């Protein structure tokens, strides 16, 4: 049985987006929301959570194998597994309702940004603790020690090979990797149950309208937050005031890959299902807007592909900084056109705190 949800957005979204869902307003013709919802969950949400569960399981194994026989090759394998799992998380991070909210799993998977450097302090305390790194430990541990950023600190430290072999470094790394895998597996299993119960093509119309609004929020709300939190916060006021350490996943050099994965996922949610949001817009008679949104996603993909990685290095280059300024403008335009699409489809999103309303 579906119950209304209060979405608990991760800090990177909370810090930059406060769009409050106001529900649906009447529009004509009314889209077939049950059919769209079913397609979005079966073709987009479930496969992406399955990928997250699979890649985090591989990450768990890779970290365990490194700790069994530490060496540079196995450390690189663990790092690669982390990057692949992080890519999978970035590809479903936009869906912030349902089981990912239970027990604050979204924050457990990724506590970011860590403005007060809580993660470093909590990890130091955990490493000198004598407490077992078991389920009881994670039940009480800060979210800053539970997920991808904490494991990134351990695996991608400059002297990780030696540090992980000292004290409890490997033990904690294995525990965090296992915890991430457990959370991801549980989220996938619970989403499959939710999909069977609430996302059939025979949904009650009122329930279908509520769930469609949740899915549309997952498409629209992250765009502005990507720009504000994942780019602008690190860019400062000008090219001489950049702050690369404010980038997400800067230690692993994965910042740019995160953003590209985010935009690819949003593009897939917009036009990669059948029926899709793109199809609904065309059925509503606004083909020009549908074409424009398609083009904006494509231009952003091209623009991001031209940015050199790692971003924490290229950000300091004047040419890259100028290109990122252009990408920020493109993200704002995409956000605006997606909001226009919501009006066409009869979906009303509440006020944005940056609007001054």
C-alpha cells in the first residue's frame, strides 16, 4: 500500500534545491500516468538499482581481495570497482523517494558535501576504536563513515597502499564496502516489492497522479542542484578563486564522471522509456518543446565530453573555466525548459527558495 512520502534529499540537493512538491493540476488531455509510471519504474528505476547492487557487490569483493593480499594491482582493482559502483549510484541518485529513504540510506550511501570535514574526524576515531565494525557499529555510526565518500578517503589517499595495511585500515574499508553492498541490495529488493504493489498499469488514478509527480520531480529537481552544488560551489567568483576540493569525489578524480552520469540518467528518464516524458509532451501537442529538451540534453553531453579530466585539475585552467561557465548556462536553460514541460503536462512543482518567493 502506497503511503505519501516526504522526500529526504541528500545534502547536495538540499543545499541547492528546495522545490516542494505541490502535486498535479488539471490538464487536458490527461496523460496515461499508470502506463508511464509502470514503464519508468520497470525500464529505468529497477534496472539502475540492480546495477547499483551488482557493482557494490563487486566492490565488496575487490576490497576483500586487496586486504587478503595487499599490493598495487589489487589496490587499483579496488579503486576501479569503487569508480564503477559510484558511477552506478550517480545513475540512480536522482530517484529520492521510496526505499532509498528508509533508515536514511541515501545519506548513508553518500554524505556530501562535508563542509565541516566531519568524515575525516569520524574516520580517524573509527580507526582507533576497538569496537567491532559490525551492524551495531553502523547502526550508531555517523553517516559520514558509512558510504562512498568514506571509502574514497581510504582507497584514494596518497599513501593508501601503506596506510590500509596499518592498524585497522583494511578492516574498516572492508566493513564499509560490505555495508554499502548490503544497503544497495536491500534497496533493490524493496523497490521490486514496491514496483509490484504500487506501479502496475492498473493504478488508482489518484495514486498514479501522486507517483507521476514523484517521478517528474526526480527528472526536474536535480538539474539546478547539479549546477549549483557540483559546479558553482567549486568555481568560486572567478577563475582565480576556484576551490577544487569542493568538487564531489575530487580525491578519486571522479567529479566530471559523476556529473556526466547524472545528466545521462536524467536524459534517459526523459526520453529512454516507452512511454517517455518526451512522448507525453508530443502527445500533448508541444513537439517544439520536446525537440528543444532533446537538443539541450545532447548539447550538454557534447559540452561535458570536451572537458578534460580530472576536473579538479582542469578547473584551474582558464579555458576550462570558461567552458564550465557555458555549461552552467546550459544547465539553467535545461532546467527552465523542463519546468515548462511540467506546465504542459499539468504537473505543478512548488516554490524554489532561490526565487525569493
